[in-house]
C-alpha cells in the first residue's frame, strides 16, 4: 500500500477485536510517529501506552471525568461512547506535549505561539501513527474526548506538560464507509 492509498483507506474505527497488538507492531507505529516533522526539530511529543490490565483503570479514570462533567451540566457529546471504545481497544496511546501547559493555564503570547507550533508537530506525529496503523492492518481512532477527564488522566498517568489527545489501536471489527469530504475546490483559494 502506498501513502496515498493508506490516506484514502484510513477510517476512524470504533469497534475493535480483542486480539492483542504485538509489541513489535506497536513499536513500528511509534517509530512512524517520531518521524513526523516538527518546528525547529523540537520533537515535542511524549507517548504513554496503556494496554492489558491497565485498560480497566484507564476506563475508570475516563468514566470518572465523564461523571464530573455530567455533574457540572456539560454537554457530553460522544464521550460515553468513546469510553466504551477505549475499553474495547487493546491499546490506547496518550500523546503529551512535555513543553506545554494545561489548557486552563494562562500563557504569554510567546507561549501560545510555541504551543501552536508544537501542537501542529504533534498532529503530524498522530497522523503518522494512523497511517502506519493502516499500513500494518490495524484500525485506529484519534480521540479528543479525553479532555473530559483531562486533570484525572494527567494525574493517573503522572505526566507533566499538556495532554493533546489519545489514539486507540487494534484490529478493526468493522469496515465503515468513507465519510463525506468537502471537495478541494470548496476549501481552497488560489492567489
């Protein structure tokens, strides 16, 4: 499969088989992530892999954050479904920016600019993970709903910096159709 085929074939997977992801396959995916370009070659990413018996604790943390959000009347969107997906997926990788700060923290303009550049770099690393997973026959889901349990996850994982997202990985137990995309002509302006 070439890169363009992997891009076209990649889907967000929300149903996973229980088959474990071999460590050597996971290592290939993480190695693909760290090949991403980054502003000033800062490489602003840290990955924390959750698998096996730690998955139950992870889901408990997620559900605790959901309960707190619900108690505060926040719109939960798809986060309860995301907790079920995380519970099913054999592996979830949390992605942090070790140079960043909590989204609730005050920042200077220079800090904001640095974090935007870092977040773009981290987005490229995550996309590399998704494409590598596709190439290796795995399904993936890029998860932002972890923000409902942001502080709880940071404490549970013992990680400093800013949590950016999580990626669940495993063998797909579904084959969703491509979702509609706006044509390039609708989202592009050439000068």
